[in-house]
């Protein structure tokens, strides 16, 4: 059962008329190899915002993502289809550093009237890892850079770039794997969320090619 470690980057919005939008999706697929857990594949795409396609100076400065990157990028529904297809039809865990990524994914799917049933077995690694290193009973959220330092691992790449952050999150995940207690869940079961089709196979009866064909098997316990 693969582990999808992913990260999102958003626009920086100081205008209350516009909420922040996803502009960068990066992910790594962690699987069991001959010598234990390893990164078996990576995914990356920029995403063109739907509401405000011109990036603000704050967004460019914070993320390093350029207007040229965004102009050539797909809109969210197409980018999401690419991401889901990359994850594959096998049951998986989804893991992020912090709760914001899951919240933003669900929000975007609602906005675009897309299904959320693919957001399954989602776990907040930041919350779990932070609780393991709390001092004197006081809970404190650890940043990714802090977590890497505690693991004795150097940050590789550029911060606030989705794929680089996903790769470094995966390093923490693999290093501290025994410390995590992964949960099974499905965003479609959350109160107030309705599901609509976001992906369809060219052959309706061919469930093997659909990310949703095996949803009944997504609720396996961690082996």
C-alpha cells in the first residue's frame, strides 16, 4: 500500500475578495523496497488560478513561482485529474505536513464541483510528529525544517516549492515511520461534503484503471 506524501503551495492574497488558490502540487510515492521504504516516483504540476490568474508580487516572492510558470499550467480540474491518475487505483495513504493542504483540496473540489472521495486515509504528519517531541506536556507545532533538524537531515531544495517540500516531508516520514500511527478515513464522509464525479474511465466497466474502482478496499489498516 503506497504512501502519497504531498504538498501544495497557494497564492498569497491580501485582498478579501479573493481567497488563496492552489498554484503548485508536488508529491512523492513512498513504497516498500528491498531495503525498506523508498521514494518510487514523483509528481509535479503548477496550477493556473481560476479567479485571479496574475500572480501578486507577494506570491512570487514567497514561492519563487513565476508568471511564466503559471501561464503554461493547467487549471485545477485538469491538474487534479493528472494527480489522481498518477496516484493510481491501488489503495493509498495520503500524508501532508499540517492540515491546510487537505482543507484547501476539499475547498477547491467544492468550488469546482468535483468529487472528494479520492481524498482517503489522510494523515497530518506535522501534528503526529509534533506530539512525539512535546516538552513538559506542552504541545508545539514543529515546522518542517525543525523536524528535519531533529532527524539529523538537511533540507534539500527550496522551501515553499511543492515538490521540494514533499520530498523533504517524505524524508521525515521514512526516518520516523515507526512513530506514526496512520488513520483510515475518507473526505466524502465529512459532514456537509457531497461527491460528484471528477474522473471517469474510457471503459465504464474497467474498474482496474479508475482511481475510484477500488474505493471499497481503501480502508485497510497499516501493515
